[in-house]
């Protein structure tokens, strides 16, 4: 009694030489009916660790039966992954247009009559029927949008994202695996999932508003938030059955299979809590967990062009006035200023990310921190 | 009786080596009081022709007195201009973050109480006083925003734009000089200026809604559109005294001083119509002028990865079914398809831009056209 | 009685996503025995026009029988072709290592005992046998080198080039199709082929020494030059039966099928003179032909960082003192120097190439010219 | 009795915007006559740690008198340092031409009559006079070369290097501070300095032939090797008084001031052994030192396009058959091959460098190792 694993390719893009880039879709069906979890990795081309986790997950799924279905997309943006400039990966945005790959998803239910009509029609149905029918509507809307996107040729900005959204539409849980630049592990969690996100046991959580900003998590949960609002208008309380998280797995440009084993435990625990895995997996470390609101997620911008020596590590707590980074600027010799200067914390916090290089232009995103954290 | 020309530098950014990039501001004061025109060039780093026009304008201003004042910023984005990758300029977006340099301006009056308060207070003033006082308010709002932008260090995305907006705030007319990739000459014109834009005598005009999308023209005219709306709510009809245009001067990566002489005539004619130049300059060619709505500005996306031979030149009219480009794809040999294929027009139109290289990935912005043009 | 056309793919490189890049090899066999011509295009990824010519050549070969064999490699460097940074192609050198793709070929007979041994053994054979046997030796040497290149994994720098050399080893004539940046049409011709190169009827020819510098033409003709020298040492005069040219087909980043028709005529005339095509093709324009020694091929380096307006077109003759380019540098305003400056010719010449952008850093290769030209 | 510290700037390059890049030269004169040491950092733009060491050295020199003179160039290639593409530094080669910044130095005495003439004239002088006069000759040759390099405008490829060579010509010891990609600390040592290099106490040393390959160390020591050879021809044994090392200080893109303190100790110990510092500095760890010949410095090329998890750290010893890296390639799923594969050691060795990203194209330089090491 094992899982059935199917794989297929979806052609994505043709390069000028004629070589083709495709999505690799892996569908894992358990022996029993159950929820559907959708997992994708590295929509940002330099954020590799999710693929290591997927490798470990596939290994696990070879011998451990699940309840329900998991759809898995490793390397969900092959174009971005393959864009090497020098030895690094130019993967955060479309090298042609500059568009951030994780800001190009669509919010199909924004100011739409389809959703209010849907609410009216299905107001008296039970939750399960509503969920099922709503997914059909979302699928239809996506297909309409794809048609628009190909009327004058296949518009690449958006088409990859629509394809990913289409694949995720049928699911109940979405895990979008990313990393930061030099970063700790943390989650983006929509407000309505603050409690439920406990089941991922992540050490740091950013609680984001139930709003749309173009990212995968928002693109998949906002239709449900909007449906809830429409039903509320009609007097019905509706609990959203859908969950979506952006999962940040440390630093970019590296993979670690050893760390992937630990990362996998978080996902397996989550799936266990959602009834997709019967036996409880090994426990994960839950000692240092903190949260903050997105509005308390602050970026320090480099005060000077300089070489920086970062003094606080990702995940580390610091106090107001602590030195976060030391900069070295030899131009100062010619201004009769000290070569060395410090970037100090303006408030207590936890360091989440820092810039992946020591050489930084003034005004670049040097450090990102959580302030006003709570547990 | 000549103009007084002052110049100054505004430090912008420090590179990791400590070298500094600055804005070069040239202020030209005529002998008589009059309007204020603000002109900037190449916020997109590869769009050079505006600088050639500015060079010719400065030459003109050395001997021809004006009425009022002109503020001139050549090379308004030195970081983008200096970002050479290979032999070309990586100038459309921030190479660090991907943000399009012309989508980072701020709309200060969006959903703001300051503007409705302002309207209430000044409802009975005459137009001139309103204009003068409103500019003061805009200046204050910009300075507040700049303070926000520097609280955690100087956030580069936005800070350049805020600085440019601040310089333009005091003006009556804004000309933001750009170019397309391989392109004809055309204007972006907000709806409320459709008639007035005649004075620039541009062969092609895109009429854009009175909305904010992040660009310089919108960022400078939207506060006035919003003020007009607020005053209207209070029962007063107010004619917007302010004009702002994005001026597209042909193709990127080139300058032509000879063409700059012709381009300058357009600007001088405009300034003449606005009372800033007494004598009428030489006439410009006005034979082939067409307009269309932004919603009729269409992009053809490359159907295949291929080498393309463009068959219609920028500025050229074409009919539905005409071949716009021929593609060559040798991979087709291995699919038993013809190597050569055609991209045909879906509707009548005028070609405005095409991609600046023959080698194109599928899904890239191949060609941009005006449809449903009118005169 | 037509040609037999075979095509095959040679796998070249695997991208991080697993997508594969391959060489596309097209082999055209005529009905009669005869010479073997090898043609490749765009080893530099942005130099596209050769592919348009190959397209036209394939069209021709569908209906026109040849004598002998033609091996054709369009898009001979798919990795370079597909490396788009912004909208342009980063194709001149390996984006990972910086190595110029046309400087990575191998000179197998440099200081080698194999060749002197070969000369001794075959000193008394007739030319035809020597040619045939020597090709076998070259093939063996290339295979040995390839083995070295893969001992610790497939070393990409060199492996593409070895593969191309291997494909060309069996041939009698090699045409390596390139382009300049913004350029006229010209040929690189080794000294020993100065006379024979007349048959390509190219308007400009650079006569290069019989030396090895890493390029395809040199890599293929130098083994024959060296063989000739070894046989000479042994007292035998040997005429080299092999020809190799770098063929520069105008400017990079563009294709023109119309111009490809004219380019093709040059190649067909050449093949006709070599006995591979029976009927004489249409004549080509031979009016403006000049040559110069490589030592008279001069580069002007940009004297200043500036925007340049090029005043002389590729192919145009100029006199000492003529203005080649005008530069605009607004920083000069702050040095009380004129914004505009000129780059003047230091000697009479013909302009061959100029930089493909108007924005140029000081010290970059601004303009390339032939001096001391002769006919 | 302290050192006298002078600083000056040498203009290097003007960007298209007119902004200027300069060399920052710091000259430290001790109170007593003595040798001259030249130190430069980060000619490769992403190799930052040398600048941290220079910062610590300057701190030291503020209070510790030296004997002789030290010339210091932090950020010796500001153009390369400032070339940020994405968040990383595109600093290994000229982004315009591809030329590796550390392969553009000149070997002035290669096949030159000046040096054999010099040897004849000075054959009977004592070593000190020969050294002094020879430096004058080298300076003259460099100035001649610079004149050549500017005849048609300032040729940037080479001009930076000539300027650095000129600054180093007067010195007795040259330390060129670099880093690897992800790397341990190691030295490049010319054969004739194998013994003397002990005084730098570096854990790993590559013994390179006394040959010229374009790098700074070679460019500065080869003239002395060649002089020695010429004098030898005339029957005189001459001991080279000059030393030059390429000093590899760990990984690129980072600085660590803490590690810089340790790095500095190596340099101070060296200067102490050369009589430039009186008091012996603190000792450095000398436990794990190994050497190998350059011909035993091997590169493993990536066998597949994949994500790699490096299994051996820089500086770590390994045995034949050990797993150096694990690759993950999801394309294998579609070839019915295992996703995971291993790169195994072909021989015993010490890992020196590995690629700085986990995402690697097939054929890229994955890992560099020393084999046949000795102590």
C-alpha cells in the first residue's frame, strides 16, 4: 500500500536557440482520499534549499503512504534558475523586464462580480460544497486570464505565474518554498492563519495582512478571504478551509541536505496535523519562536557605500544601540573622517536577513529585522 | 539681456568603492517673470537622446532670452546610466532590486486628507493663489516622505524619485525625456491634456487615463487632477494649470545631435505657445499625426524563441494580416516544421516600438503598436 | 538529383535546471564527390546574421545540387545565444569565466613532435595522400585533447571549441560567420590566402599573420601552416590545400533576410570557384575593395566617459583630422570646459566598427579602423 | 617617532555620467631607511578581505613605527568593485570585454634586448647597484608601454594594470591580496621563493613555475628571474632580491575584521622577518601546512547541471573515493535515473576552493584541490 507517483512536464518557454524550458510536475496520490497539498520551490531562481527539501520529501514518499494528494514542483522557475551572471544566479526578477517573479500572480476575485454572484448562489450550501464549487470557479477565472494573456502571443510575465496558480487551484494547502539572501528560517503567515501556522513550528513568523501584493501565498488565499467577506455580507459565517504560506528556508545560493532533513520534519508535522500523515514524525525544536506584524518588519538601508562586516547573525536577538554592522570606507581617508563606522540598532529586535555581499551601495537593503516581537 | 544660468550638484549615491554619483541641476532664469518648465532626461539609463536635446537647448539658451525659468536635469539617473553590462546599458530597472526606475514615484494626494482640507480652506481663493499654495503643500508632503525614506537609512528605491519630484514641484510644465527600445517619436498624454498636447506637434500620442501608475508624468499631474476633483466636490470648477508629458525620442542606446535639432524645435514651439519664448521658432512637420487610447496600445509577445527580422519600421502604418516580423527557429528542423514563421498583424495599426535585438525568448515584448488610431 | 540532407544533435551542456543545450549539425551531401566546406555561425552569441545566411543557404541547397559536402552549424554556441541580460545578448564571452568564446580553440601542432614525425614519414607521398592522412592525425590529436578535457569532468571552456574543431577537421574550407558590434562587412584572411580570398569578393579584408591567437580560423589553418614549414625543413615545397576565413557580416544583434541574400551570393561565388557549385551565381558588387595588414587595424579608445554621436559610418573612408565622433559630457559644466568635444582621426583610414552604444566609459573600444589600406 | 602617512588619488576612469573612479594610494614612511613593501587588495572586485586586512594594518601603522616604506592600495580596482549585478559583484573580469583583471599585466623583459644590454653593462656592479638601476630600467619600460597604451586614447584593458605595476616597481616585496570563491587561505609562490615564503606561515602553498601568465605576482617577479638568467649567461650568479606573492585570504564577497586580525599577523611576521618591523608580532598557527606544485592543482568540472551540496570544506583533507559533492538533478526523474549523484575524489588531496553557488552548469569549475601535497 504505497503512493502512486506520476510525473509530467509542462512546456514553459523557448530560448532564442530553440531550447525549451519546462515545469516538472510530480503528483503523489495516497491510497486514501484526503486533502490536497501543493508545494513549489525556487520561484526565485537563487533560492535553492526548497529543492533539497523536496528531494528528501520524495525519498520519504517512496515508502510512507499518505492520505490525500501532494503536488510537487521542484525548480518552479527554470528560466530564473538558469540565469547565471558570473557565478551567481540572477534569479529574483525577470532579467529582461525587471519584474519580481513573486509579484506577478493574479488576484482573480478583486472587485469581481463573479464572487458576489457565487456567494449569492451558494449561500445555503454546506462548507464542503462551497469549497468544491469555488475551486471550479477559480479554475475558470484562471483559464480566462490565460486566454487574455495569450491573445497577442504568450506574455511571459504572468504566464508562468498563472500556470502555477492553475496547478495550485485544486489544493487545500499551499507551501511556497523560498529563502532570504543571508537569512534565518521564517514564515509569512496571513492574519487569519496566525493560530493554525503553529503547526509548522517555525522559529520566526511575519504576520501579514489579508491583502494582495502579488505573491503566491496572497494570490491563493485572497480569493478565500474575499469569499468569506462576501458570505459575511449575506449574513453567513464561513471558516476559510484553505491555507497558504511562504516558507523561508535560510540563505540563498546554497543547499544542505542535512538541513533539509530538519526542514522536512516541519512539513511532515504540518501534514500530520492536517491528517495527511498518520504517524507523528519526530518532533522539531520549538524553543525560540517569535512573531511580529509585517509593519514591524523593518529594513535598514546602507547609510554609505562601503564594505560591511555583519555583526549580528540571522535569528539572533539584539538590543537598541547594538552594533548591527561595521562599515569600511576608504574614501573617508580623503574626507578626514574615520574609515570605520557603525550601523546601530534603532530598536530591539531579531535579525532576519542581511545583504548577501559585503560590498554594498548606499541605500541598498542592508539588514531586515523584526521589531516588537511577541510569542 | 540674457538668461542667468546656475548649476549645482546634489549627491545621490555612494558606490562600494566610495565614489559618488550626483544629480547635475541646471537652472536657467530669464530676465522676465514667467512660468517654470522642468525638463529631465534618461531616468532610464539607456535612453540617451534627451541629453542630446538638452545639449542643444543649453546652446540655444546661451543666446536666446526666455520669459520665466527652466530647470534642466541631464542624466537624471547616473547610476542607471553607468550600469554597463557587456557593451550595453542595464538601465531600465535597479540592477539590485529589479524595480523599474520610472515606477517608483509617489502619489502624495492619493486618499489623503491634506488635499481635501486644502480644498476646503482655499475654495474661495483665486486660481493663482491656489496654484501657489498647493505647490507649497506638495513640497511639504514630499519632504515628509523623504524623512520617512531615510529613517532607517537612505532607501535608494524611491529616494532618487522623491528628489526629482521635489525639484519639479515648483514647476508649471514637466517634460520627462525618454526613448523606446527601437522606436518612433511619441508622447504620453493624460486625458485632460489631449488638446493642449497639440503644441508639442508629436507624430504619435498615447492618451492615458488620469491615473497613477508610478511614472513621473503621473506623479506630477495626479496631485492636480485630485485637487480638481476635491474642488469639484465643493462645487468649484477649477482648470488645472499644470502640464506633464512623457516625451519619447526614438530609440535607446543612441544619440544624434542632428535629430536633436529637430527634437528641440518641438520643445521650443511648446515653450513659445506657453509664453516662455517670444519669437516663434521654425515650424515642425505635422503631417502624420495620430492618437490612440492607452487601452488600444497593444503588445505582441514573441510566439517562439527565435531570431526575428522586423518587417515594419517604427512609425509605419500596417494592415491586419500584414507580416510584422519573420522568425527563424532551427529547432524546427528537428520537429519537421518550417524553420521560418511569420508574426502577422491581428488588426490595423501603427508600429511604435520593437525589441532592440533579433534574438528573442518566447513571451518577450516583441512589438508595440497603436490600434484604433484617430487624428 | 538533389542533395541529401542529414541533421543530428550533439549534446553540449546541461543547465542547473536540467535543461539541455545541443549543437545542431546539418550535413549536406551532393551527388558527386568533391571538396568539403564547413560553415558555422554565431560562436559569439550576439552575432546573428550568419544564421540568416545559413537559412538562405539551406533554402538554396534544397533545390541546387552541389559537388562535395557542406557541414553547417547554425547557432554554434547556444549557451551564449541564450544568455540575455536585459534585452541584449551577453554573448562575447563566457558569463561565468570571462573567456572570449573565439579565443578558446586549440593549436594542436604547436611545438609538437607528432607533426615533425608525420612530415618525415609522409615526405614522399603525393599531396592528396598527405592531406588525407594529416586530417586523420588532427582528428586523433583532438580526441586526445578531449580526453584530457574530461578527465576531471567536462571542462566547458574549450570543450565546445574542441567539438567544433572536430567537426571541421575533415573539411577543406572553413567559413566562421561572425559580425562586429556596429560594423561593415569584412574578412579576416591569413597571409597565405591573401590571393585566394579574392573569391569571396569582400569589400574589406584584414590580412593576419600566419599565427595562432585562439580563434577558429587560426586553429584550423595553423596545423597546415605548420605542416608546410616542417615539410619545407625537409626540402619539400608543399602548397596548403586548406582555407579558413572569419567572415564578418555587419552588425551584431540584428538579422536581415534581405541582406542575407546578398551575403549568400558571396559564399556561393566562393563555392563556385572551389568547384562545389557548377553554375556561376549572380555577380556581387566589387567596387570598393580594400585591404590592410592586421598591424594597421587600429582601435580608438574613448578619451572620456561620455555619450558619443558617431560621425563616420562603417565602411566609410575618412581623412586625417576628420571628426570620427562627438562626445557630450555634462560633468564638464562643472569643470568650466565645453560639454561637447571631438574625437579626430589621427591618420587616413576606413571605419570598420564602432561601439554599439552611445554611452561609453573612458578607455573602451570606441572605433576600429583600417589604416594604410591598399587594393 | 612615528610613521609619516601620505595619501593621494590617481584618476582612473570616467563613467558615461562623468563620475570619476580613482586609485587611493597610501604611502607610509618609517623613520628609518629600509626596504619597500607594496600591498594591494581586490584587483578582482569581489575579493574584499584584503581591504579588511589593510584597515587593520593602517590601524597598526598609526602607532607602530616601521623601518622602510609601505605603499598600500586598498580597493585597487574600483570599477570592478562597483560593478554590482543583482546583489553580487561582477568583479573577476572586465564586464565590457571579458578580460580577467589579473591577466592583463605586462612582462616587460620577455625577449627584450634592453635586459641583455642591461646585464652586459652592469655585470661587474654590486648587487645593490644592480637592483637600484634595474628598477629604473623597469620604470622606463613601463612608461614607454603606457605611452603606447594611450596613443589612440587610454586603452583601459592594461592601463589599470600598468599603473599598478608602476606603483610597485620601486618596491622589494609585493603582496597582492586576493580571495578564492569559497576558499581556504593559500599562497601562490614562485619556485625561487619556495623557502622564503615560509615567513608568511600560510597553511597552503601553490608552487608556481617561474613563468609569466599575466598576473601581478608574475609581472613583478619575472623581470628579476629574467635578469638572473641573463647574468647567469654572462657567468655571474645573482640572487634575486625581490619577492612577490599572491595571497589568498579565504572566500569572496565577505569581510571579517576578526579574521583580518589573524591575517594581519601573517603579514606582520613577514615584515618582521624582512627587517621592517623590529618587535616580533604574536605567533601564528603553523600546524597544518602543505604545499603542492601548480601541475598538481586540479579542477573538478561539474559533471552535470545540478544543485550541489559540497561535502568537503575548504582546507579539509580527503582520500581517493571520498564524496566531494552531492548533486541533485530533477531532470533525472524523466530519464529514470536517480535524482541524486555523487562527485568522488579521483585521488587524495586537500580542498582549496569550491564554486560559490549550489546551482552549477555542467562543465563549470566545481572544486579545486591540491594533490600530491608535501610539507
